[in-house]
C-alpha cells in the first residue's frame, strides 16, 4: 500500500487496525476511511512534514475545525474532549495527527480485518491504555488478511457506511456505560464483559444507540 499510493496526495496513511472489521465491499482487501488510527500505521514524508505537535494550542480554532468535519456528534465531542484534555496537561501526539487529517481531508487505508492486536488494552501494566474498555477483548485479537483482489487498485473514496457504523458503535451508550462501570469498580469487569457479550447476541441494536 505504501508503494501503490505513495504519490496519491489524497491518502495520508496506511493503517493496520480495523476496530470492528467493518467494510462495505467484503471482497476487497481494504477500504478508505476518514479516520486516522495509530494502533499500527505507516505514512510518507510528504504527510509527516506538516505534522505539528502544537496543533491543539489554539483550542478554539481546533474545535471549530472539528465542528466542520463530516462525523457523528459523538465523534466531534470525543475529539473536542481530547483537545481540551491536552490543553489541561494530557501528554499525547496522536490527536494532533488526527487533526492534520481533518485539516487536509486525508483518507487512510484500512484493511478489511484487524491486522494489529492492541494487547495493552487488557493489561493493567500498560502506560496509557491499562484499565477497562468494553471492546478491549475484541481489539486485542488480530486476524489474517486473504486478498481476494490481489493487485487491484480501488477507487479512492471514503467508505462512509463503514465509518458511520464504526462511530455509532464506539459512541453507543451501552458499551460506554459498561466501560465507565468497569473503571469505577474493577472487580466487576469480568461480569460486565459477560453481560455485554450476552446482550450483543440477543439485542445487538443496543450497541448502536
């Protein structure tokens, strides 16, 4: 992908993480997303040269830009929350990279299955991600990609359906509520995960509201 799209200025990065293995064209090996996910990624000098770790210093400007992106209300609120968290001392670099993608309108290349496992999400010793996240058990598993369209170059356009569904799933009240409860009371984490899995089977719509 780095070689194939190195000269396409519409593409900002190649990612190895697909949060929920979502993709509209199931036969393709990858799709394009407006999101920049850094749990396994690569890019080019032409993109990185514009990266600015101080992009959040003017929080009002950053939030106005976020308001103008094509995303669900939850996602806009999520990113604005990160901007204000950085303003209040959060040490991070990836929010600034995501802001660059918003500013430039970059797309990222995302595999149809998750190729990277974030094991830190299920390890309490992790520096930044240790704790409880409802989706952690799923995100700590990686798959294998079998390219059914070897060598085929896809039209460069965002998979809006996959992006919107991913945002709805991440922003859904139930998994965020389970995550909040697990963080407040760690001994309940195992039980909360089992409850969530059971509800996913019988009422999957609860994970979309």
